[in-house]
C-alpha cells in the first residue's frame, strides 16, 4: 500500500528496477490482540540499504519476521530470493540471511568465542568458520575469551552482528540495531552496515531514529498501522512534497519582509515572529530579492536556504 494519491505533491511511482531480493505484496498478518500488518508492500533492491521507519507498533518488527519466515502471512505473498520464506524453501532462505534482533539472544555464561562457535556449527561452517575475522570486523576480537555476561550493551550488539555475518549472508536484517548504544558505538555499527552494503550485501533495517535513517538509507519506507504509507529515496520523497527550493529570511523588523510576497519568483510566502519562509521557482532569484529588500530599507539578519529533512517529511505525512 502507498499513501493516498490525493496529495497533490505525489509524483508517479518510479519505473521498475531489477528483481527485488525481498518482495512483500499485500501482506497481512493478525495477532490475537489485533492487526500486525495490513496490505503491506515492500520491495528491496539487491545491494541496497532499506530502512523501515515509524512509531512503535507500526509493524516494523513484524515485517522483518515475515521476511525470515518466522511469521507466515495470513493474506498476500512474501518472496525472498524468489522463494517463499514460510514454505518448503524457507530453510534455504534463512541460510542466506543474517538476523540481529532488537534484543539479541546470546549465551551469557559462554564466552564470545563460544557463542560464535555455536553459531558456526548451526550454519554448518565447522572448524573453518571465520570467527576471528568476524569478531575483528566488529571490534570485539580482544574480548572473545571473556564471558558475554561481562559485555557492555554495545559489545553485545557487536557480537550479535559478528554472529549474523559469520556465514557471509546475502541479506542482513537488523531490528533497531543501535537501540541503547552510546553515540560512538552507534556510529561504528552504522559504518559497518554501510561497509557491508558496499560489498554487495542487501540490508533491511528498522529504526525509529529519523536522523539515522536519513544518513544511511538508499530507500526509506514509512510505516504506520501495519502498512507502508510512503517509500523511496529520501531526496526523491522530499522533492515530491516540496518541489520548490525554500529560503529563510530574517530581518530586524520582520514585517518589512512582506514586500517579498509580491516579487517575481516567489511562489509561497509565510511570515512568523522570527522571519519568513519563502518558496521560490529558482534559487537564482535570491540575489535579486536581497537587492529589492535592501532598496526597500529592510535590514536583513538572515538569508539561508532551507534544506528539508526526513523528520519534516515524516511529520507532514503522518499529520496528512
């Protein structure tokens, strides 16, 4: 499902690209306590980073569980690598996936090394499992022989990531991977996600941190009430809703800025107590507008192009 096309700013959907690694079509899933997913569409291109954003209860975790085959849709279809993850090919699908849950299940009484050895056995890697390399990739190689019970939250997340990539997955699924982490650990985790995607791994990640999604995602999927309400690259989505450049003007006397409303190139004008926001047909108009204001005796304090953010887009879409 996509957002109602009565939005005048909504543009036509982009042309179809290469086959999707993950393809959910009209997926619905209900829990005894209510609906988890409703008419969810999700297409994830190979080698991309897709970030699911939305409030708690939007269905992000449920969608990831459908991708792994842990939940089988009651309505619609789910395809991962072209197969049904909840069907007879589900085991093959899961072998090609790496999963990091919001609260990773680790064996606290074992060392980090033993946790990875156990995972290696489950993946059928045997003694050739790249345990040291996986641990080094996430910066925990010096802590491998310590019990996990003594790990910090960030170290546990890194161990879970090392475990998830131990077998070289084609698809990495991350559920709030930076939740509870300090800024340094969060930055490191996201950097490693980018590195994996650059190496060809397809990544699907859920988060409620919009700034995190904006700097990471090739594709953002906004979810609400178990369905997708908008999907696409951040810049494309922002341009869809705000196709005109915006500039913030400030002045000693903000009322003097009202002259802008009648000038050529000004598409929209809105003044508040601190200044005015002006939508233009072209940023090249700015020098002329400044000259006109100066000639009118307006003492400017600010002329700043306004870059729209994912947060603004998210709030606009959710508020309809």
